[in-house]
């Protein structure tokens, strides 16, 4: 008769492996942890990124090429975030900022402001700049930028649609036979709007030189009050900061402002075929008390047509 098994001598089953322990065993910490692969090391060295700031996702924590690419793009952020701050800081508004704030609120409250939009194929201007920019700079001592094209186009269009260049004084509409263009420029103290006088009689190189002069004075904080006083029309370029589209606010007492935006390659139909062209969206905000919808749309359409066929600058229409 078989002997009855002794419970004390029965085999104890082997303990089941802890999944978390098994996972750690597959990716344990050793000399490879935090060490970049040759390809990853090259990327980190080229970009000046320390391997200690990158979390490796490879075997045993090795830094892979993909980890290095993520770090280069600023996306490798696996570390535990520090405790978020709840501090606050109060700063007094500068006199300039308070003045700007008052004027912006006044413009919103005291004008019947509307905005109309259009788009411009910038390829013709790109072609002209590519062909003549070196010769232009050698001849005139300034670069051939976009502002001279836009300022010149606006000057011609403002002469064709004078109400866009006018302003209200009480119950009277003041019509200007000159074009003084305010250009919005950034400075350490904030947005400033110096004025270029009699733009309608300026050449392209004179416009570029004046834009450069005023921008440098704004940067250095040397703009005077007379240089920022007046203006019959404003151009602002949010595109340099990446803005795709905006509704700029009128600069009182002016009746309109043109907003330029970034240039993006978009599909464009040419003779029934789709082509890729550099396109910019334009926005014209205007005071409907002075400027009718037909005038505002026609003005912006004229600016568009001039920019898409810059040879018309020479002909003046």
C-alpha cells in the first residue's frame, strides 16, 4: 500500500514572478543607462545638449537616436515636473502703455470699425527682389524689403480713394491731399508708430531708408514726439511674429489701418491649374462713419492688384 504523503515534506510551489520586477529586469540600470548611442551622441553634440538632460528609452535606459531627436525638438520632457509656482508679481503700467491702452479703448468705443480681407500672391515681388536686391542695395545703400512695396501700393491706392486717407473733426470730414504713413514698429518700451511724411512723392529706396531710420530710432528709444505725431494711414506687420490673420485696430483719428501677415505657401489657381505660391492675407480695418464698404473693398483690391503687378508702380495706376 502506498505510503501517505507527508504534508511537511510536500514541495512548495515556486512563487510567481512579480510583473513589475520582471519589467525592471528587462530594462535594468547599469553602465548603459544615460549613455547615448553613437548616432544620438552626434546629434546631442551638434546641438549642445547634455546627455544628463535626456531620458533614454532604449534598452537599460540607453539614449537612442530618437530620444536625441526629441530632445533637439524640445519634446523630450519625461522628468517629473517640479511643484508649480503660485507666485504673482505686480508691475505698474508705464506711461506709454497707459497711453496706448487709452487710445485702443477709445478707438473701439468711438469708431464704427469694420474689417475687410483679401489675399495677395507675393510671387511677383519675390521675383523682383531675387533679381534686383543686390543691385538695389549697391545703388541705394539699403535693402529691398517688403515695406517699400506695401507703402508705395497704399500711397497710390489712398490717392485713388481719398476717404480712406481722411479723418473726422467734429462734424467735418478732413480730406488730405498728402499721404503720411504711420508704421507700427516694436521697441523695448512697446509698440511705437512713427510717421513717414509725404510718402506719395517718395521713391522705393527713400521709403526703405526712412523705414530703417525710424525702426533704429525706435529700437534705441530715440523717437521724438513730433516723429510719432500725425499720420493719415497706418501699416502694421504682424507677420514678422507669425500672425496668419488679424483685425488691426484703427490708430485715431485716422480712418483706416492695413494689417500685413505671414507669407505661407498655398495652392493657387493659375490658368486653370493649381500651383504653389507664397500667399499673404491682408486685412483693412476702417471707420465705417467715413469709409463705405464699397470704398474699403475697392481700396484693398487696388492694393492687391498693385502688389501682384508691381510694374504698375512705375505707371502710377
